[in-house]
C-alpha cells in the first residue's frame, strides 16, 4: 500500500528522502529518527522511522501531526545505550521465518520473510550486551507452512549448536504453529542440557507497539541468567509492554489471533516471567542445565491426524481417516466424550490397529473417561486417555511415540506418562 | 461404588436406614437431613443427605466427623422458605438429559439420566415462588449424543410453548455440547419474542458444591424479571457459588472439562450476571421481548464437517471430506491460515462446490485473511472468512445457512452477516 495523498504531499514538501532524519510530533510525543521505506503491508497513514536505539517504529500521521526535516542523511548523534557487560556466553539464534524474522530486516521494513544472519543480530543491538550471538538462518517460511521436516531440522541444528558449546538456542518462529513446533522440539530433544527458546512477534515493524525486540532480548537474558533448560516459548505476558512469559513448550497454545499476549500456558502455570526492566521470576519447577550432550531423536510417524468431535460428525465420513491412520488424536467434548456411533467407529479403528488418544476440546481441565459408560467402553476398547494434554501436544507426542515403538501397550504407557511436562499432576478431583 | 468400610460400619452401628434423619458435624459445620441412597458414581467416603430446603448434599465423612441419628424416618420440621410471591408467569421447562436432569431425580440420587416432569419441579421448590412451571421431558440423553434431530425437536417444542404463552423456556441440557445446541437454537429461532435459556450442571448430586439448583432458579429469575429475549446459556460465573453468567448462545464455549464456571463468552462480553442473593446486571445490549409469535426454521444441511488444521495435515487424507461435503468449517491457525498444500486442496474443493468457512483455532480474536498472500488467495478462491465466530458456531450456522439457500453468493453473504450476535463489531485493528 502506498502513502496517503496527505503524507505523499507532506514528504514532497519537506523534500525528505529515505535515510533522512525527521522529527514527528503527535501531541506531546516526539519521535526523531531516520525515514524508512514504506512497504506494501504498511497502512497508508503510517510513516516508519528508525530510532537511535535501533528500533523501527510506525507513526500514524494526521493533519494535527507536526513533521519536520532535521537533517539530510542519518542523525549524527547516537544516544548511548546503557552500559552492560556481555556475559561472554554464546547464544545461538536459528531463524526460521515468521513476522519476527521479517521484522528484523530493518533496512527495508518489509514484513515478507527475508533476512540474513547479519541483519538479525544488527537489528537488536542490546542483545550483544548480554551475550555473544551466533545467528544463522535455517529457513524462512510462514509458520503455517512449517512441517515435520522443518521440526527435524530445527531439532538437529539446535542440538548441534548446544553440543558445540552454546549456552542455549533462540528460535525466532512464526506464531501460528509455534506451539506445535515447541512441543515437537520438546519430545525430540529429551536430555536437553541447555534451553531452547522459541520467540515470535505479533506486531510487524510498522506498528508502534512491536514486541519482536523485547521478546528476543528477553530470551537472551533468560538463557544467560538462569539455569532453566527445557524447550520454552517466550512471548509477551500481557497486552502492556512490561514483561514476557516463559511457557513450557508442551503446555502452551496460541489463544488469540492478534494480541501480543496471545500465548497462554494451559493446565500449567507460566514457568517464569522476564521483566523488561529488571528481574526474572520463576513460578514453577523446571529442568536444570547440565554439561551433558543432547541427542536429537527426530523420528516421527507422519500418518497421524487430529480430529475435533462435533455433534453430527458422521462415522462413515471419518471412517477412512480413523482406520487408515497410524494414530488419531480426538478432541472430544467435556471429559473426553464422543457420540455413541462415533465411539463404535473409534473402537473398530482401535481393533484394526489405529492408536487413538482422547483429549478435550475444552482445552482447560483434565479428561476423565471413567465417569460414564461410553467413556469406560472406550477405555476398554483401548482408547488412550490424554489426561490434561493439549490436543495439539497429544498429536505431536503421538507422532513421536509411534516412531519409537509399535507395541500397543508401550504406546499407551508412553502416552499416559509425563515425559516432557506435557501431563500435569492429577489435582484433587473434588476441586 | 459402595461405601468405605468406615462408613458402612458407622451406619450399621447407628442402625440408620435410608429415609432416616441424621446429623453430620464436620468441624464447625453441621448438616441435618434425610439419608439418601448411595449410588454407583458416589465417592466411597461420601454420604448424601436431603436437606430440609429440598437440596441433596454430599458430605465427606472422616474419622473426625460426628454422625448421629436424629430420628427414624424423615425430619418432622421443615425450615420455612423465605416468603416470595410468584410472578404468575408460566415458564416452560423442557428436559433433555445430562447431569442436571439426572441430578434433580432426588429420590434416588442417581446420576444416570432418569427423571419425570414432576421430579424436575419438585426438586427445586424455590422455582415455584418465582413462576408457574410447566415441566416436560423431551428426551433424556447425554449431550455428547445430541444430534441435529434433537436440536430440531427442542426448537419446535420451545417455539410451541412460547407461542402458547410461556414467558420463556428453560432447557436443562448436558454441558458437553450445550454451546452447539444453543447456537443451533439461536439460528432456528430467529424472531424469538421470549427467551430460551439453556442450563446445565457440572457437579452431580453427591458433591457439596452442586450448581444445578442455583442455575435452574437463576434461569427462572432471569426469564421472569428481565425483558431479554434471545437464546442464552446460563451457568455459574465463577468457581465460587455467588452468581450465574448469562452468555449469548452463539458466543459461548465450554472451556473447562470440570469447573462450574466452565462456560465462557468468547469475543463478546457476558450478557448479564444473576446474583444468587440479589440483582441482575446487564453488561451488553440484547434483544428485547415482544408479543409476536416465533416460527421455528429448523431445516439443517447435515453434510457439513468441522476440521481443525494442524501441521502435517495431509491434503490427500482430507481431500474426500473437503470435496464430498456440502460445507466445511476450517479452524485454521492464527488469523485463519493453513499450509500452502492444504490451501490448494481447499481451493479445489471450493471450485467443486463445497462452501468453506475459515475460522481460527485460537478461538479468541478475529480472522483476517487479507494480511498474507495465501489468505488473499483463499479469499479470491471463494473461501468465506468467519470473522470472529467460534468454529463451533460457524459449523452450526453453515448447516443452517446451507438449508436456506444454495446460491454461493447468498451463502457467503449470510455467513459474513451478523444474524444472531454470532459476529461482533470489528474493533479497531490497531488494538
């Protein structure tokens, strides 16, 4: 989208070019920075300035805005950053794409996925005060296109960097399927001696309220300053810009299409919060760092499906998927129910060799198939109760478990055993 | 489950029989009531007393409990209920089954579905102080077995009672699929002149913290004392026993497997809260009562499926469902995305005549297919954006819309138009 006629006229009048330094005053707020290119996804009434702290900011221009040209070319003076000593530890940043990756291509401001390793580091100057960064780009795709091979690549590369001495890995990732990827990495990287932290961004670079930089910097601080060593997702903790939440990779779900605090820990507390100004607080137990090596177990059975039960779901329509898949995760209603006719179809599929795991579309709470007859029937038939696992995590886990063993009892046992924090302790059922 | 050996011994020692009056003291709390039968779903350390106010209560018995026999046979004195004048209005109660229906079969305490119209009224004496109740049982099934024909029956019977002069209908319903049924009734009962309120219970009769009675009584109060006339779901507002939330039938979802406040309004405020001790507060606009008649439009296209997208979803596995269904609702990732290969399959299905609606598995927030190329491609191919509709509501709506018209443009227009509060106003996209 191009500029509005009003902004086009204004820029022409100022004779401002990209790279020139502008001042924009909106009411009491003044921004001084370098004019960045306006890209196709920017709103027409927004101009993008690169501030002296390295951030890009999108500023809405109205007729009451005051815009002046400060100098041709970049601003001479750079506000000094607060002094901080790098830990000397090396953090590996493995780019995969998504809004956060495109975001940090600050030279163009474009939100299509395109970045180099150098850009990624250069875009977040603070991170170099925290640690040495080794940034690489594994691939650059929207996360809705993330597939099993991508998960495997990330797991192998992360294991490699950690075994080579990195203090941890940051995985910038599109937010759409970040919860699936974090669960996959958690199962693939079992004996993780150093943390793997997925970070994303819900706001692209032409929005004043971007979350990309703070999430990246918080991930680096979390890796360097704590002894936690699991696969985590780190995203804004609230819609305000004050802290990030560190979620366990198997317990986290994107619960909002657009909010910065879209990610929620489900059936589990947030593991830690990282205050943007200060400390890091833990709210749950976690696995500690060690000096051992990690061996990525990346094999996955891909013939697995995730199906949500709904009233009117027809056994004949879903029969083939149930019978021809190696594994199926159902998100049933309530405690883990389906209609009687679907229950018959599922039982028949289980008898035919399909591993079926029952979770709940409620998302919150625990399944319990022992309350009603139909549930008990499913258990008798061999349906595996998913405890309080997210349907998405159960799906990823089933893919991984089916690649480890083909023994039905062993599959059931592994699915019902807490391997990576994906199953919470059973709470008092009276609650 | 039978009593624990400790309770069995205690009851034997007291020579207490079902129907005798007992006192149970746990610490400072004392309960006096009639001993009820212990049923198969009761916990072994619980005894059930019918209190003088008509409620059944389950009391946990430990070695520190003091249990005494007050009298053989039922207690003589009945605590008088607070005086209240019935409004003289008639509320129709149409039982459909579920925990709430079985619950009110107070004579046996059983949680399997079994009740008569008389039981339903007798079990909630307070309701007769609020209105005249005409209670009937339409059927008695667990809600996971609720199907389209059941929705049609409920809609027709509710319309009939309202047209015959009822001030409103209360539909006791199993909680598992209550949100689907409420959405179906909302679409079927368009010009509703009196409210239809679905109520359920998350706690069976052997739990001290039952919610069935309070939900039923609150529904009666809401119908009689307000001028709101939509299809609503009324359930506990919090885990404490203080108020009920009245949710719009198209915006509500069961979000917890077991909590009493499992139901949440998604992308919409709760319409009203009913304080158990006092007033009724509204938090949103609502449709008003009128004196017109309602005509139930119950036709539904049943060849519709609801599919959640997941990474690794195979176009070939889901091709048949996409192509052979009349309509499919996808719960995509984030703003409404699927992988490129699934997008191709969906486009091909749309070209073949399948109506496809895109919603988000995030549940919260609004879909937006205009941000990325793949989304714009889907829109161009004719995929219908689901706005901020719940996937479950979009599924029910699509069944209903496909029964109204077979014209693709009209289907798309109806799906994108807010008919029953199922689509919220677009908020500021900067938020």
